[in-house]
């Protein structure tokens, strides 16, 4: 199907980006397993070791980036399509502001959840780390180096930009945030199942994704949400580790 035909069909655009989001998740998981399998042929690795969680995260990043690259090649699009540029001091300032904004969104959502008597579920990694906090240590730097850049490349750079072609900026931010939240169901649903706490968590993820999307549209530089996303995750994992080992 031609690119012009894709642009004329909003339903097809939404369906295609939802498919991309799901494929990115699945391929990332498969690549993670492959990376772990290859590494285990050379060094002993247990399923609950920090190295396993690190390799899984790296594999996931490779999968997400791979899907993004294939998409660009399939549509014969240049890298400039993703709006990536060397960050200026202004961009770095907005990255800091976006990071602070993410924590403000989290604090506001947490306050509202408490007031309404709702509960949210934990990420599967956080639950595993309750018995082995060391699992979180490699995730702190990898959040900045892998997770933030890889997830933003696909979910904002590719998916949101594709939606922007069809719907404009505001709707693109919202729909991309929906896709971003829904692809996290396996990571959070593994600890709670499909119950109300999962819906609450997905709502928080939607707000966080929308915040990242807004930062991307405003600055028109993918580096800004990538840095904010990575630093946010790193701080969350670092705080979880500190709590788990009794540092705070």
C-alpha cells in the first residue's frame, strides 16, 4: 500500500501503530531471551541474577530499535523523520524540566489515587527485587543508556510522528500515550492480573507517556523525552533499591 493511501486512512494509521507497539514489545522480549541464551553459553547465569535482568533489558532495547529501523526502511524514510538533533542548552534545560514534570505527574496521580482509595500495581521487576534488590542495580544506568532512548525511538519517534501525520500534534500525543500504556500490560499485569489496580497503573502510564509526548512535540527533538524518560526510570529504580536495602 502506498504511503499516500496510509495517510488517508486514520483507522489504518491507528491500527498500524498499535501493531508496531505490540511487535516492538514481542520482538524485544524474544531478543532478550536470545541474548541471555547466548551469554549463558559462555558464563553461568541464573534466572534471578542482576546480569539476567540487565541482558533482558538490553535485548529489549535492541528489539525496539530494530522495529523502528525496519519501519523507516519500509516507508523509505530518513532519520530526520524522527526529529533527532544534537541537544542545545535549551534542549537540555527542557529535558530537566520534563524529568521534573514526570515526577510532578506521578506525585499528583499518587495523591489522587490515595484520595479515591484506589491502588496501583507494581512492575514485575520491582516485585522480584523485593527478594533480591541487586536486580535493580544494573537497571539504573541501563535506563538512561537503553530504555529511555529505545522506547522513545519507537513510541514517540516512530509511532507519535506517524500519528501526527494523520491527526495533528495533540491527538498524536494522546493516542501514542494510549499505545505506550497498553504495551506495559504484561509487565504490570504479571503481578496483579487484570484487576482495577492494573487499570489505575495504566492511567498513570498514560499521563507519563502524554507528558513525554508533549515534550517531544514542543521541543521537536527526540533527545529531550529520551533523556527525561531514562533519568525518570533510573531514579525510580534507584529509589526502589534504596528502600529495599534500608538506605532510606
